[in-house]
């Protein structure tokens, strides 16, 4: 029944009960990919679900391979071990089964790595602002692991929004980069922080409106100088896109040029 499985779990880190980093080794290497791209993960419907999940909203068929898209967090040269950052949808078909996996378990990883959410669209002398909620941080981790050394002339900013500090995935890695690279700035913001949080407590649109990017990173919201990337929750993407478009940005599509790049999960 598990004939399509072609990869093995090598590491599982539960960041929160519904948030995990999953590293998998594929039996065969994949072709090289661009930072920010995604592939598919799959498990059969007969696989058990995690203990903290709920009944499926739409029941899956036991003998069907359930496949979904996941962005790759790894650097682009890692073509046989891949890191994913996954949020459990408790009533979902695939994620509760992914959360039940343990080291050594088998699963399916797509042979193709695809997607057009690429840092190479932003010239190396232009500044880049990467905005994320939730697991939308994943392609930026790949961007930074792959390219931070190659862009010394570019200011690079990650704005990460979450409810609580524990929801800020990759906080340690991003804080380290913030200290190690003078051109990299990490600006986390929490909407439901406790009193110990020393950082921002604003919505992303408020941060843009009140000039936080200029103050913290010396970056302008000007399409001639700064390219924006948005990834994550569709409501955040819609609201921040609206603000940027009102401030002169144009969304990049397959057919049109632009300095606003969007990936919705
Ligand atoms: C290009 C791309 C990249 C992606 N990368 C990632 C990634 O890096 N990490 C990640 O965790 N997910 C990522 N996703 C989302 C992922 O593909 C699945 O949609 C998600 O994991 C839910 O799968 P599921 O089978 O458990 O739920 P499903 O059974 O597919 O969904 C059940 C219902 O849950 C709701 N739902 C779906 N997704 C979510 C969600 N994210 N949060 C809350 N409710 C939801 C919807 O109403 C849906 O009808 C990505 C999606 C795309 C298109």
C-alpha cells in the first residue's frame, strides 16, 4: 500500500503542539531548486492521525495518497534533505497525519520543486522587505540561508507577525542573523504579547504607516528602491497588499512586472 513513499523523516521538532519543523531525507536527490520554492508532501489516508487532532472535515479515502504543497526552508544547495515548517490544521486531511510521524517513518515527497516566489526578482542593489505570518516565514528562511552573503549592498528586512512569542518560528536564527549581518534587520511584532515582550505590538499596516521600517532599518516604502515580499495568511496578504498598492506598488504576476511579490498559503 505504501509503494509511493520515497523519503524518510530524519528530524521532528515540535515548536508548539500545532507547529513543527520536519526534516526529511529523500531516497534520490532532487534537481537543484531556487530558494523560496515548494514541493509536495504526501501520506496515504490509512495513516494514523495525531492525538491532538480532530475529526476530518472531509473524510479521506484510505488508499488515496493525500498530497499538499509545502515551502522548503532549506538552502537551495541541499537537494537530498529538506526542511519544512508546518502548521497543523486539526480537521485537515494531511497535517494531522504529518504530525503523527516520528523519526524513521516513511512518506512521499514530490519529485518536482516549483514556484515563482524568488529573491532573484529583486536586483542585488535594491532593498528587500519580507513580511510573514505563521508558516509564511518558511521561504524567507530559504532566501536567507541561500543568499544573505551575496547581497551586501542590499538592506534585507524580515517583519514577522504573530500572536505570542512562542509562535515566532525561527526566532533564534533570525535574531542571530540580525546580530551577525549589518545589512539584515529582524523586526518581530506581536498582537497578543505578555508584559515580558520588549518589542513591537503593532499590526503590520500600522508599522508601515508609522515609519518603523525607516527607523529600524533605514528602508523606504518606495517601489524604486525597495521590493516587498508577502507570505502567509491570506487576510494579512490582502490588507498589506492594499496598503502597498495605495503607496505606488504593483503586484508582480506572470504577465506583469512589479516590485510586490506575493505567496498565499
Ligand atoms: C505554495 C504553497 C505553499 C505552502 N506552504 C506551506 C508551509 O510551508 N507550511 C504549511 O503549514 N502550510 C503550507 N501550505 C498549506 C498546505 O498546502 C495545506 O493547505 C495545509 O497544510 C492544510 O492541509 P490539510 O490537508 O491538513 O488540510 P485540508 O484538509 O486541505 O484543509 C481543510 C480545511 O482547513 C482550512 N485550512 C486549510 N489550510 C489552512 C491553514 N493553513 N490554516 C488554517 N486553516 C486552513 C481550509 O478551510 C480547508 O478547507 C502551502 C500552500 C501553498 C499553496
